[in-house]
């Protein structure tokens, strides 16, 4: 099954949490903090949204940071994805 986002929506997938600290300590899954970094899986076409023209600046494959409680979580083919508006994306990681 595939998802195609509409208007200014972006489908993102969460990047795996770090299993080791910088000093080499291995973290259990309960101790791992949920990362706010995501990979862009699919991008909507943009266009007119609420009477304003929206130009999509993110593209498939970009690494982005979003707010902690942003978006709608969906599970497709066993894969957990999040659908957000482009305006909910705080930054592109280069």
C-alpha cells in the first residue's frame, strides 16, 4: 500500500534512536529518548492551502526535525509513519 500526501502534507518516518551514548554506554530501549529527527518519505504537491499559495521546500530523502507532539501517526504495512504539514517541520538537517 502506498500513501500520497495531499496539499502541504509530508509523510515522514522516524529515525532509529541511538543505542549508545557518545561515551560508549549502551542504552536499554526504555532509556532511549524518542528522537525528533525524521526522514521525508513522500511530499505533497503544495498549491493553494487556506487561500495562500504553498511552495514545498522539503523533498523526499531530506532529514528533518519536527515538534515533539506534531502530526498524525499511521501504521502502513507494519511501518510507523507520521503525516505532518510542511509548516510543522522546524528544520532541515544538512
